[in-house]
């Protein structure tokens, strides 16, 4: 494994940490996103690859009671300045 790759296991840790920090840091949750901020990250990522088929991102589902609410996206490469993380929601 090249030195610039992030393993799915490490990315899962980043996804959990980022969602937890976000959930705890907001004093008010934006309307319509309440469930996203009490959901949990599921360890079943979808891999997003670049044109050379190298791993680019891992998309980890955020679910509550079996319903998928959104995604935490984590960089799969340190070339994007580790850890690059974002939250996406489904409306």
C-alpha cells in the first residue's frame, strides 16, 4: 500500500470522530437535519475512485433505525491533506 493511502479502517475512525464532533459542537441543528445529527456511521463504505482507479474517497452511510440519512465522506488519500472529511445529507 503506497504511503499516501488511508485504509478503510482508519477512514471509518475519521468518519465517526467527525460526525461525533459535529453533533456535539452545534448549539442548534438546522431544520430538517435533526435525525442526521443523532444517526450513526455504518461501517460499509462505498469506494469512490479516480480515473486511474485509485481510491479517492470512502462514503460511509449515516443511519438511524435502519434508515439511511446521509453520508460522511472521507478522503482515501493523503494527497487531499488527511483527513479530508465532509457530511452529506439526503432530503
